[in-house]
C-alpha cells in the first residue's frame, strides 16, 4: 500500500469516527430535526401503502423548498433525509447537520423558521407534489 493510499484510508477512518474515543479525527457533527414536511401540511403516514416512496419524495421536495427560501447550506452544513426506526416501521424526516458556527446558525434559522416560509408547501412544491 502506498503512502497516499494509507493517508486516504486513515482519513476515511477518521471521518467515520473510528478514532473518536482516542480524541482524534474530524469533529463530530450535530443535527437538528426539521420535520417530514411543512408543519401545517399533511404528509405520508407510516403504514400507508407506498409510504416509503411518498415520504422520501416529500422530504426531497421539502429540502428543495428550504433551499429556495434559506439558500444552500453553508460550509459544514447539510440537509439530508434521515431514516428513523419506529414501532410501526421506519419513518423519514429532514435533518440539518452542522459543524461550524455559520452552519449552526443556518440550522437553527430553519428549525425556528425565522423567515416564516415553512408552514405550508410553497407554489413550486405544490406543483412538484401535485397538491393545491
């Protein structure tokens, strides 16, 4: 194995948190639960036929809506779909990961909806989802 391959493997292990107990590696990232959809909008329910497909689609659309109003994630931030275990099956939600001060402010602005734009689906999201 070359030095470059060794360095890349070490970096991947550190990023995965394999050395966290020793206090070395990339800083761990925190995340905030944002929701499955805008808080006042109906969404797919665990147990419904086609739930996983519909829920992931709604989460992707919700992420797009968030980005339209709050902009793209700053360095150290990431909007993503999280699968969550539940007694009735897996449910999907949008989370905002952050590891820098700027990305933390971004996450908390979205979580608190400081722009008041995440109550309902916006026009573009309604077109994507086929709802009115």
